[in-house]
């Protein structure tokens, strides 16, 4: 039977992931719930961009409109989701490590969706995110760390060698909707012995089909859901259909 999920680090996760907007896109609690229902994903990224070392649960957000993880838990059963602490909007390894440690201490969750970005928040600082991942796995070997990387084979190899169990690889810069700019390199990364999720630059459902053809195991969508002009949950339906028709078929090969 074809698996519709990815098996990684003792977890079973959906092939389609999503977040809940950016600083330009403010998703209400109702929109968050509608997106989760439309996607059917079991991956729940929890933002930490407002979290400091003191650790305040009100800083654990879904998106950027002040919808908190605890508020969501009052409306739906969050127990069925794989919670990923989204270490987002940090621009140095030190800041990412500090945020991750605070989030783990506050929640007890052990899955990190880790990023360290350039100052314009558009691209990955690969050396810094690999350093942060290495430090965090040394601090707590039970952590599952999934770093965001640019489409660079050397960086992907370094992250895999460091012990990262899954790689999130950018097709193009965040929010551009430019798709997979370098299919050859992206395909080479997908040949590494770790799952790969396309994460960054997704602009249309066909980008998921190309990612699957190149060997990716899944994809994350975010900005495109809100830039389309239709309700984001309606746009999500298009990506769900594409994921179902591509990643699952690719997994069967």
C-alpha cells in the first residue's frame, strides 16, 4: 500500500505542510482552522518569533495575527498533530539556538522546524542554520531538527551528515512564488539518504508536481495561499489535489 505520509525520526508526517501567513498575511483563528481542515495535514508549525528566553506561552503563535497555540487548543483537538516548533525569523545561529531552547523548555516538544535567515528574511544562511542544528542536537540528542536550506548540494550534505533527519530545501527565495529555480541541484539533493521537503518559493500547484518528479517527499506552502486573491482555504484545495496526485504517485515508484 502506498504511504501518504513521510516516516522520519520515529514520526509519521503528512506530505503537505503549511503555515498560516507572514507579516504581510494575518490569518484569523477561523482561517487557521479552515486551513487545517482543508489541508488535512497532521503537521502543526508553532511560531516562536515573539518568544524570548523568559518563555511566555502567549508567544507561541499560529501565524502573525496573535492567534496562540493555546487559543487554537480551545477550539480543536491539537493532540492529533505533530507539533513543530517553528524557530522562525532568526538571523543568527545564537538567536535560533536561544529561541529553540526556550521553546523546548516551555512546551516539551522535540521537533524543530529550524531556520536562520538573511537580514531581508528571504533566504537561508546555510552555515548558520547548520551550526544551530548541530549545537541543538548536541544539547539534546532526542531533538528532531529539520533545517531550512537554500538549494545548495554541499549545504544539504553537511546538514544530513550533521544528523538532520529531514531537509527543507528552498526552490527559490521566500515569498517570491518563483518555483524551483535550479531543478538539477534540487534533484541532486533529493538523492541524499534523507527525506526532502520543498519549502520556499512555491507559487503554483505545478511546483509540487515538479518537486515530486525530482524526488522530493513533500512540500510546504504559505504565502501563495494568501496572495492568490481567493480565500486561502480555497487555494489550499488546489494544492491538496496536486499533492495527492503527485507525491503519493511518486512514492509508489
